[in-house]
């Protein structure tokens, strides 16, 4: 990935990242094959939820940037697990892309979303 290792504060939106995480959880729950609890996915979703839930408002840059970097690292593991178990779907991929956009890893999110099933010709893709 050609992504900057440090996101730009002005593009980080932790409250919306938390909202998107809920959408990812619903997409994963709808797949149920294999059951989500038989994978590392629930633990990764919980880890992200615990990290992001404390930010109903965007924190100052000295907090937001490290949280975004940490959340992106966990989200990468989540995507790898989603791929491993074979979960796919346009909506799931869109949510993955949106999560990374909220963390200011837009290009990486666009790439990872395809691995989760977002259609390359989706009108919502950048």
C-alpha cells in the first residue's frame, strides 16, 4: 500500500468510524457461514468497538491520529479474517472502504473493499 503511515487529522472522523463499524458487524452477522463466533471476527469487532466507542466527538489531533492508526491496524486484521472465512458482499466492501476513509486511509480502503466484495463498478467508489 502506498499509504502515508500517519493520517491527517482533518480527514479523521472517529464518531462516524464507530457508526460504520456497526454496519460492518451487521453485514458479518448476516453472512453466518461459517458462524461469526467460529472466527476471530467477533474479537476484532469488539476490539475496534472498545477503541472507537469513547469518541462521540472528534478528539484533538494528539489523540485522534494515534487512535486512527491503531484502528486501521485492527481493521486490516479484520479484513484478513473476513477474507479468510469467505465473507463477501457489495455492502460489506463499501463499509470497509468507508471505515478506512474515516481513518484517513482512503486508498487502502478502496483496495481492501474489493477484497471484501465491493463491486469495482459500484457508483459509490471513488
